[in-house]
C-alpha cells in the first residue's frame, strides 16, 4: 500500500506538497493533462465531463479511479464492448470517453455510464450533475462559482476575461484537448462579459 505522498503526482495532476486533516492539498497546478488521454482514440471520440461539487480526498480519488477502471472494462453497447476511457482529473472532474469508430454508444450504454456517476454521487456525498456550478482557476487552485454569481465575480475583479475556465460542455476528444481549459473570453461565457475583450 502506497502512502499518499508516494502516489505519482501525474495521476492527480498536481504537485502535492503536504496534506492536512481534513484532507486538503497545497498544490502547484499542473495543467498538462493531454498526455494522459489515450493516443489511440479518434479525435471525434465522444466525451462527457462531470464536475464534482467538491474536491475529492486522495483516498477517495484512488477509490474512484478503481470504479472508473471497472466500469470501462465492462462498458457495452448492445452486447459489444465500448472502446472507452475514464479518469478523474484534478481531483474533481470525471472524464468519460468513447471511441465510436469501434462501437457506437447507444442509449443503454449512456444510461449505464450515468448510473455509474450517480453511484459515485451517492457513495461520496457529492453532486456531479449541477451545471450551474462553474469552475475557474484562481490563485493556483480550482474555484467553483455558481452561475448566478458570475456577473458579481466579473464586476468585482474576482474573475477577468483572462481567467482560466473549465469549459465542461466539450463534446469530443479534440475539443477536450483544445477547448476544455480556456480563458473566459474564449468560452461560451464570453457573451456575458460587459467589456470588450
């Protein structure tokens, strides 16, 4: 059994400096994640991003990685294996990917993935389906802000057009690689900015 400081930082995409009780991390954000995506998946592979309402502890993150690996190993569409990938990025975002050049993802296989994510919600006491929670990078950490408070955050300088934003509406691998973590001014939130960018 590895101690928390022995787990490769690459898997949680942060450099862990120390851990306190309750679990929290003093981290230096490492935004390089593309090399962790499967290279043999087509650029048009479908992607689903689920954002947790809180940061998972390292122990929870390791449990979730196991759940995701088990799910992908048995993910099927009409009895055929789905070429799938699933991981937890930044201790907060579940990424599911299906390369449909092999097997198309059906309604039933999508339903099974939703059930799996809902199971994680229940087990860990989090919300994974709240699309009103936005996530930004501020002061080297991920900071969630409710959609209803976005204008306030902009008007008071908490968020700027250049603040990095997790654009969780990406639909495929190519978009995940190029449009997931972008400045606010390059996202769908740009239309809510009142000043020219």
